[in-house]
């Protein structure tokens, strides 16, 4: 059972995530080490030290790397059709039957109601396609495929 997602903030500020969840926080941390090695030129040993430090943190902790990359592991939440909710995911909203995009900024916030926060209950900021208005929606009632 996959239960962790790896969120990363790139040096330019863009927030992304692996689209496939990981089975553990340690596996997600190892992926962070690979990202640092492949994209930031960090030596393998230094990347592994960072991965060990990230895996030792509680879920939801943001850990900065000197290269400018920031990482965070979170418990994975899933849409109604079983897809992990990640920054920028295009979703169908069953409340008003419109498409939208899960807002990226909320995944690096450490507020109590943000993803990974102490009082987070699975509600995500979603920007509607067309007008761009943002609504807070229950992740379990979102989907990536439209069902009749």
C-alpha cells in the first residue's frame, strides 16, 4: 500500500511532486536523494545523508537543501478513483461538475489546516478551469476521470 508522497520546491519556487506515491517515507527520501544527484549535481553520498535526515523527520516537515531544493514527505490522500492527490493534478469536481487543478502552493505550507498539518482533513484548494476561482474541496470527492 502506497502511503507517502514526496513534494519538492525547485530553486525557482515551482512546487512539484512525484506522481506515484511511495510505500514509505524512507522510499520517498531515497527518491529525494536521486533528485538531488540527477538535477542538482549533489554527490551520491551527500544525497544519501540528506535522505537519511529527511526520513528521520516526522511526516509534514519541510527540509531545505543548500542546493535550493526543499523537500517534504506527506501522507498520501487519494481521489475517488484512487489517484494520489499531488500539486497541479487536474481533477473533476463532482460538486459543480467542472474541471480544475489542485493548487500547488498549499503543499509546502506548514499551517495546521494545510496538507500535512495537524488539523488537515482532506480538503484541498482547487482552481476551476475557465475563471480560475479557487474553492476548498473534499479530496475524496474529486476524480481524474468522469464517471456518469
